[in-house]
C-alpha cells in the first residue's frame, strides 16, 4: 500500500505538472482538491484517465471521482480494491 | 466620434522586447529558418499553480497583457480582443497525434481545451476577472487587424473606454515540419540582415505575442493615435497602389504626407513583389521592415504595430529596421501594410498624439 | 445610430435538412437528425450519437462544381453550400453593387483533413494540398470566393460554441456603424475525430439522444452544420425594395471569467449577455416572446443557463426550448443555425418543442416548451454559450 501511495504521488506530480512539488510535500491525508493541493475539475478528468491507463479502472461519471480523489489515502484504497492491472 | 490611442504596449518576440524601457537595444542574431521567442521569466508574472497547465501561447498572451496593463496604469479593461492565426497549435498537435498514436484511448482534456482558439482570450479574462466583451479573431494574417478594427469601432462610438487588444501565435514542431515540406518555410538557414536578399520561396517562421491597451482617453503613457485600419481578403498587385492612395485619401492624406511606411516583407521571392510595389509608390518616404526580427507568423503584424508605436513614441528609428536610406526629422504619420502569401492584406494608419 | 439591421436572406445545412425549407419541415414535425456516426471511423461509435449530414464530401464538391484538385475541408464545403443558399435567398445578383463583407465562424476549421493526413503529410504529396487548409480562416476565404466577395472585409471569429452568434453581432455592428452596406454572417463546423475525442475527455457526451433541460440529462450530442444570414442596411433594403425576413435587434457578449470550460453556477456571463442584448434592443424582459436556449443537455450548461434565464426574467420566463436535440450541438455554427430557426419561428409564429424531455429539473421550476406551439411572436432571444466563458445573446424581431 505504501508503494502504491508513493507511486500515486509521483504520478500526480508528473500528470498534473505540479512542477515545484515533490512526493514528500504531499501527505497521505492532504485534501487534493479545494483548499488542499488546489486541484480543480480538469485535474479530476486527468486523474480519471490515469485510473484507466495505469490501473484499468473505468469511471463513467466524473461525479464518482469526487470521493475517490479526496486524498492519496482514498485513492490508494479505491485502486487496490478495483484495479484490473 | 472619439479618437483612439495606443496607451501601452507589451511584447514577447524573437527579440528581447518584453522590457518596455528598451527599444531593440540589442539584437538577437540567428542563422536559421525557424526562430523562437525570447522568453521572460514567466514565473515572475504568473503564479506556478496557475501556470502549470498553460500552453506557451497562453503564457505569452497573459504576460504581455500584464505588461501592457501595468504600463497603462489600469487594472481592468472593458473588453479583451485577441487575434491568433493558429491558436495554441502545440496542444492541437499533441491532441491529434495522441488520437492517432493511442487509437483514441487514454486522452486527457488539457490539450483539447487549449486547442480552442479563444483559450488565450479566455485565460486572460480569467486572470483579470474581466467579465466584459471577449472576442477572438482567427483569420490568417489579418487576425490582429480584425481585433484592432473591432476595438476601434467600440472606442470611437464610446461603447468602451479601455480595450486590451493583441495578437499571439506559437510555433509547433509538426506544423513547422509540414510547412517546410510545402515550401512555406525557407529551405536555407539565413541571418536577419540577409533575409530580404534571399532568392528562395517561403519565410523564416517565428512566434510571439503583442498586446496593447487601446483607449479613447489620451494619457501620459500614450504612444500614438490609431487613425484607421482596413483589411482586404484579396487584392491584386496591380490594384495595390490605387488602394493605398484611396485609403490615405479617406483620411485627407496624400503619399507625400507619410513620415514612415512599415512593410511586412518576409523575403519570399513569390510574394514580396507586393511590398516592392508600395516601396516604389512611396519612394520618397522613409521605409522600415521587421519580419527579419520577429519571423513570420499569422499575427506578426502585431509586432509591426509594436514597432510603429515605439518609433512614434521615441521619435527614433533603429538602424536595423531601415529599409531605405531616407531620413526624416520627425515620425508623425506612419502607414503599415501587410499581407501573407498574396492574401489578407491590411493597411493601418497611426499618428503622433 | 438607431439604424435597422435587416435579415434579407438565410441558408442552412444541418442534420435535419439541406436547406431552409427542409430544416423547417423537420422542426415542425419533431424529426431529429441524430444517429450513430457513419462517416467518421471512431472507436466510440457505440458510445456516442451525432447529428451528421448525409452528403459525402465528393457529393458536395460536385454540387459546388469544384475541380478535383480542390483542397476544401468539410467545414468549407458545408459553409459554401449554406452561404450560397443565403445569397440566393437574398436575391443578390451583383455582389459588387454594395459594400459587401463576410464574417464567418468556425472552431474545427480544416481539422478534419489534418487529423486524416497528419502523418501522411510528411510522405504523400497528394495530401499536402490540405496543409494550407488547416487554419480557421481558410474556409472563410473559400466561402468569400464562392460568393464573389473581393477586396473586402472578410474575417473569422472563433470563440468556441458562441462563435457564430458573435459573427452575427459583429456584422450588425458594422452595418449600424455604416462600415458595410451588406454582410454575410454565420458559421460552419464539420464533425471530426478531434471534437468527438475532445468532448469525450471532458465526459460530457451522451451515449443516447440528448435531453436538454431534463433532470436526468447525460450530456450532449455533437453535430455538424453551417448556416449564414445576409444582413443589409436600411439603404439597401429601400433601394432594392427588399423583403425583410426579420431584424437583428439586440446583441450582447460577456465573459463568465469562471473556468476554462464550465459555466459559473449561477450563469453570470449568460445573465450579462442577455441583459446587454435587451439594452441594445431597447427592450424590457417582458418584450421577449420566445427564448431559443443554448440548452446543450450537459449537466453544467442547462443548470447555469436556466438560472441565468430566471435571473433576467424573474417570475415571467417566456416560452423557451432548445433545438439541440434535433441537430446536435454544432459548436461554432450553433449560433447561426439557431438564428435561422429563430427567424423561422418569427415568420411562422411557431415555437419548437424541446424534444426528449421527461423529468423536471430539481433546481428550478421552469419547464421548456414540450409541444409545437402556435403563438403570435414579435421577438425571439437566442443564447450561445461557450468554452473560455464566452457568452452571447442575439435578439431577433419582426419590427425594425
């Protein structure tokens, strides 16, 4: 699980061009959207593609993403349960 | 009808033009057929969180807008009008190639969103929180002139006081590659001073952004008055002289009244003849050119507009842009003419204010 | 000022008809033009529905009598057909008799050819003629040539889904200011893999018929279309004794300044655009008889637009409907398509049904017009809202 979380942080930085950040700057329970990391609805769409590409998870409704992408913890939990690759 | 003034400028080009205190003090030499913009430090103008997804065209547009607003001493405008021939073309290339390469899978929204032509104008509005009129013109070499025409219409009729107007285009690798194939880009590498001596087809491609605050109130930052701008979808070479004279006459001017003619020569043997025609028509007038400094792109004429503004404000003409040896003691009335590949011609008339 | 801007000709091609008459018949017979995509080879064929025009490119090239060597994109072909119908409808014989301009709108431009030959361009000389046709101004140049417009004001606007509404707005302003006597305004956009995949990444495409203003709406159907209107000054109308179809009475453009693609929750930009258009027209909200809404059937648009309509019209929201369920969302052309539909509504005193609606939205209590309604109409307000926060409103009227 810790390896997955580390991987997610690295992918997040890479995918979303969070240039000035390193994985250590993101705590597992940091809010990714809103007041936390400040991600927005376009980032959410980018993350949906990441779920599909890296873990074989297809979301059809962007609203589903809201709970899943709350934090690194919630993402890791969802991925480990639903991943197909 | 109100007079309209250029109250400030902001420029990013293949020369170091983002610093308004300078005027082509040092020239960035090249020996190439594609030249890129000299970048400012974008982070000084755009917070990293906002900049992280931005295409180069958006960054250039936002920074030059901010430079122009600052110089005009205003923090809001009534309207934003943008000209761009190709929009953020790198993102368009990225999205098309991803569709093909990944067989329509795993595509992300950002390159699609930024491919929308009004993405620069929309992002400037977001940055400024400007809810006013927001148009984007995308008509090849008159994209910028269409934007100026629209602004003039509103400012002359006093429907707006301050309008941010600009032209922006960026270079994309694939677009460059295919334009080399069809000889729109010169086959040979060339230096700025040799551009017009070139005997080949095509131009040196460039990129850049030039934004201006146009107002119907003169201020202590004003550069010049915009008298008129006129565009033509087609124009035969034979008709050019007559159209130029007719355009001046509409403003009670004759060929002898011009202090400077600024031409868009790009060194293409097939199309520079248009400019030669006007050079002959105005053979007694000092003449200047600029695409050897900026490169050719759909909104390169916005760099010409920047040049004209600087010349009128500083009352000086840098040696590097002189097209003939004629001198004058003052730069009061300046005419710009541009076309690309024989289509989409424009005249722009500026006056000292 | 205070000069009239007369509409004296219209032309259109869309998924529900190849000309004005066919479009009108489909509208009043509730015949939608939405189906699975046939002409574009996409993996998403079963995930989306589109408003596709039946003609192949070759068929349109033949109609326009173009040489084999032509480099028309589908956008240019559609645009040329619609613009020529508008010219014919306006009975223009000598284009040079009056100062005539063209303002077109497109978002796709020549992308259909670019995406087809992207890598071929590097190797296959036969495809390279399309390279020059990519940029958005190219289709406009070709339409001008088809109409015989020379040495004149010809330009292109691209503000995403509000583009053609903005072309109409600019044309009206140029006539009012006396810069042109006559101007052809409108827009053209063909379907492309680029837009299909682009809207797919935004997850706002419906996999079935779109349902504007329905609580269970799933997103939009893309469409392709072109439409043009001929606008003429009082001077031309008088001199030529022209029949006037309707007038462009008001217009407004504003920016939401909220998000790159989404509309603000309460439709700030749309509210401003409608208010501005009413002001230009000199109308009170109660003067509007019918709203042809943008109504794309995305979750975001219909909520935001509906709230904006309520903000402007309060408790007296006039009859409104979206015609997107007929044609699909035709992007940059949409404002012109719906301008033609607005004029037809005025001419025939008809309000079109908002198709596919079943369930009332929870957030407000306004309901679109669901059946064909005959009613004396004096004015129609048409909204077009786009990416980049771009919001536009045009008001058409019978009276000058």
